[in-house]
C-alpha cells in the first residue's frame, strides 16, 4: 500500500483524524497543541491521531494528499477541514462543533 492509500484508509476509517506533530498527550508544536485543545473543548471522544514525526513518508504525503502545506491537518468524516487557523476560526464561530455533531 502506498502512502496516499495509507492516508486515505486512515481518513476514511475514523470519524475524526488529526495529522499532527507529536501526540495529544505530548504535542511537539504549538499549532498541533492548539488543535488538540479545540477538539477537547468540543468534547471529541473518538479522535484518531497520526504523529507525522514518526514517518517521513506520511509527513510529506499528507501535504500532498490535501494539497495543504502545513501540519496539523484535521479531517472529519473523511473530509479535510483545515489547519490550526481554520480549526480555531471554525471553533470560535461554532461551525466546528456543528460539523462534529452532525
């Protein structure tokens, strides 16, 4: 299975997937930490995370997958939501909570 297929399988197999630097317990960048905090505030129970620092192929592959240059990247119900700034804006407007609960 190539890296794009692996990413697609992860995104489609879990309701909420976060590709991040580090883990929710030990984020390795401030942007990843902020998205984890937003998801906690939204009471996300089934969060699947992928630590891109553990796999250079995934780290580059996820950027190509969504055509988005930065990490973290959030996927909800198989769809790319965005990076840290977009997630924060959606949280503040209430749009993220609605997306997560619909």
